[in-house]
């Protein structure tokens, strides 16, 4: 049986306890309490829109920087490793562009969804 290093054991423990932290975060955020539960889709969409509007540009900028770091590190290695790191950098760049586009479009998407959902709920009531 292959024996793994200390770093692998730390990663396994971090993955295991990240689930516990996530559940506790949900529990204490008020979203997991049954008394606070409601199907207010418009408020949920507004919350997602605000989250994208505030965190999206920062996340996009960080992803652009990380892609640049991957590309620069790839220049130091031989051709096979360089190709792998450049492909990773391009994947990260695509993710950064998608996050940037969603951040810019989140206001319009949330507004259109709000109008659509309010029309559906008003018609069904």
C-alpha cells in the first residue's frame, strides 16, 4: 500500500472538515432554520445579484492574475509541462471572462428575472 506524505494527509483532513464548517455556516447564517424558510424567489435573486455585483469584479481580477502566474511559471518548464500549464492558464482566463461578463450582466439579468417572476406570481394568485 502506498504511503502518502504529510501534505496529502493535511489536504484530506481539510476536505473532511470543510464540510463540517460549511454545514455550521449554513446553520448559523439563518438560512437553515425552518422558521426563517420562505420561497421568496425575488429576494433570493436580488441577493445573488448583489453578491455578483460586489464579488464578481474582484474574483475576475484575481483569476486574471492567477492565470498570468500560471502562464509565467509555464515558461520555466520543458515543453510538455509548459503546454499543460498554458492550458490551465487559458482555462482560468476563460473563467475570469465568464465571471466578468456575469458581473456586468447581473443587474440586467436580475431585473429581467424579477419582472418575469413577479408577472408569473401575480397571474397565478
